[in-house]
């Protein structure tokens, strides 16, 4: 795989260095075992000049985005800038977005993590596509880009050669997924094993602090957390009302005011959303996913899933796999 990393002012330097280190280590291991080196990595800036990273380090680059290069995939790192600096950098982001649109149109894979996902969103690349972003940026992404099919639980998503990863350290997951898409699962697993990376599937929900969630919306975010962490024990309206310290009648009234739907519909949507993430990111059987989403009865799960997505769980998984490929 030939990889390009897009370095913009304020970018996370640790990810740029980390990607290069992992690929160098993977090449070294393959050479030691008699195999050929598989990976090449170059860092590009918009003008070919070094850029100042978010932590203050000067990041040297190998060339400009305007120069002709041969690469299979592009990584867009997250950034470490405040809103004032981000506003100043909008012209830079617009130029980068135009370049990324062209690269995607030319058939290249594009991956982004953390706030780098916002750059893809601003370029219009994620409209009507499945995407994820770190939990503390999800509300902002929803408000600015409502056309995105946001997967709030997912650590990583793939759709139409666009790969999104969640948090600041999710560049590891992103890199391994790009390697898998270009060089295959065996090579990706080999890289993960040699650098001792855990590739087990997980969700973002376990990392979301209760205090943060409560600060966003005192009722809905707490209800969301309760449904997320209900586990295999089915969440009912009564259980939710008791946990929130409300009567079922009051809970129903508040949900109608806030969401224009009853609390049972909210519970069902969260269950199905969790199931979508598991169908996209794991090979678990549908029966196992039904249980993980809080359904004791698989047929009830299939019915609820079809009602919200207009397709069966297996058809959804197949379609997502095809789009990712």
C-alpha cells in the first residue's frame, strides 16, 4: 500500500509519526521473514512547505498536494486547534476539501479520524453516507451536516471508499482498516500482531463520561446512556422511567415534547442503531446481535430492524459490505 498523509496547520503530529513508524516496522518485519516491503508513506501539505502541528512541532513534508503522486489511500489527521483558529484556517480547509473530492473521484481510499472527519464532512464527501466521529464532536457534526448517517457507537465506519475513525488514537484502527482494504485481512492482521495492537471490535459508548452526557441534555442524554448500557436485559419504558425517577406518564409527555415520539420509539431506535454498528463491524450471527441489542426474541428484533431500515439485518450487512468493498 502506498499511503499519503495530509498535513495541515494544527494537525496531530503524533498520528503522522505513528503511522510512519508502524508502516516502517511492518516493512522491517516482512524483510526479516524474507518477504518484500509492502508499504510506502509520504506526507503532503497544500504548498509543499513544512506545517506547524497543533502541539507546536514543525512537521516536515515530502511534497505538495499539487504534485503528481502515486498512492492508494490518504489519511486526514485530526487537528488540535480552537474555534478561533479553525475559523482562520477555513480557506485552507476549503482547498484541502477540494483536493480530497478530486482524489476520491479518481478512485482513491480516503480515511479520517477525530476532527479530521469534519474536514471530509465540510467537503461534502459524507452526505448520505455512514460515518462516525469522536463522541464529543457528534452534536456539532449533526447540527452542521444533518445529511450524514451518523453512527454514534462506532469506532470505525466504511462507506464508498471513505473510512472514518472516532477518537484521537483511532488512527491505529483507521490504518489497519486501510491496509485490510488494499492488501487484505491477512496482512492487516500480521501488522496488528507484530505491533501488538488489539483489533477486537468495540463501541464508543463505553468511553462516554456520564458528566459530559448530562451536560448536553439532562433527560435525553441520560436516557440514551441507560439504553446503551442496558446490555442483554431488555430496556422497557417502565425501567427507563424508574431509572430517570419519573412516572411513565411524565416520561411519555417529556419525550413527546423533546422528540415528538413516545419513549418506546426512542428505545427501539437506539437498539437498532447499536445493532447496525455490530452488523457493520463484527461477524457475529444475527441472533447474537439481537441479544446484544436487547432483544430476547430474534423475530421481534428482525421486525423492528426492518421497520426502521426497510431491510432485513442480513441484507443490511450484505449491502454495507458491498459498499465498503
